[in-house]
């Protein structure tokens, strides 16, 4: 599903008058979740899931097929954990 298709779905399910209003709602949701994650806060939507961050340690490894090695710096990564209602809906489909 493309972003355009998803905006149309939001317009239909949210009963928005226009695609522009639905896209504005999507942008507001995305920017709000992003802002919370940047502050290292989690966002819990009961039944849907939880957006959070996790600290990833520095990692080193070897490039397959060569003798080259690499080191990936420690960083913070976004994480999503599905809620039970969403899990059940996907599994039942």
C-alpha cells in the first residue's frame, strides 16, 4: 500500500471531507510520535501497540566473503511492540 492509498483509507475510515484533511491528520500523527521518540518517551495506544526507543550497543562484524571488518556505533533505535488486539486481528485474517 502506498502513502496515497493509505491517505485514502484514512479519509474513508476517519470520515474526512478531503484527502488533504486526512493527509494532515497522518502528518500530525507521524510528527507527534517522532517528537515523543526523540525525547525518549514511549507512546502507548491500547490495543494497537507501543512505540518506544531502545539503546543499541556498539557492534563489530565481518563483511561476508572478505576479510574486511566494520564497527557500527552505539545508537538509539525506534521500536514497535504490537498490542493484543492488533496481533489477534492480523492472525485471524
